[in-house]
C-alpha cells in the first residue's frame, strides 16, 4: 500500500516540477496539481487509501472509508444509541476486515488509523459547531492538529467544486498540434 501511495509525488517539490516541465506538463497543470486536494488526502493526511490492485493493474483510484451515521433513538431524550456518540471502528456497518482487504492489502491497522482520524474530526467539529467543550486530546490522539481538522472539514463539507475538483481548462491553442498528437510536422 505504501508503494502505491508513493506513486503520488509532491507537486510543490522543485525537482518534480522541473521533471514535469521537461516532459511537457504545462505550468497550468502544475498549479492545478498544487491546488488539488489529492496530495493532501493521500500523502499529507493519509486518509485516502488505494483501491486493492486486481489482475496486476495499478488503478489510480483512492477512497476514504466512510463512517457509519450517528444513530439515535426517537424518544423524549433523543439519546444516542448503544455505541455512544460515534461508533467504534469494530462496530461500523462495513466490517474493518472487509475495508482492509479492499483498501489496504489486508492491513487492518491502516484502515483503523484512518477511521480514528475521521471519528476525531467528526467529534472535534461537532463540539466546535455546537459550542460544547472540546477534548484537547481528541485530535492529538488521531495525529491531527486543529488547523488540519478545520482544513479537512472545509474540504469534506463546505468547500466548493473548484476546491475539490481542480482541473485546468484545456488550452489547445497554446500547444503545437503536431507535438500534441505525437508526430512530426509534414515535410520534416
């Protein structure tokens, strides 16, 4: 799984940018890569996990495991159900072993760590949004900072389309059509 994640390079790294330019990647695409959330979700926060490769392929598909919804009983007190405020990783609707086989080559600890970050983010933002006391260690135990939690919250919930999907417009008029098609100009 780590080898799969290593395929994603840091678009801010000058060596990566220089190599990309030498291979014909435009500055427009490089800037889009910097603004894209892919590097942050895959490498910086480690939340996006690669889909298990099948038939010796290396799909560039990364997924963030989902949490079960917060369930409550309908009644006078609107109490949260059996597992407390948020379900534990072992009690999610999708079994941990299933998610591990699908997303981390069977490594349950990797998926459990991602789910712990997501639960910590959910608990932190819920307390913050409701004006409740915030457990100072909830993010720290999951390996997140308050700034990271706010950034992830924005990306997951209120970030706009342009923040989540950073794709530059195609500028065919700026590219040599013969180079783009991979052949030499006629008469050359």
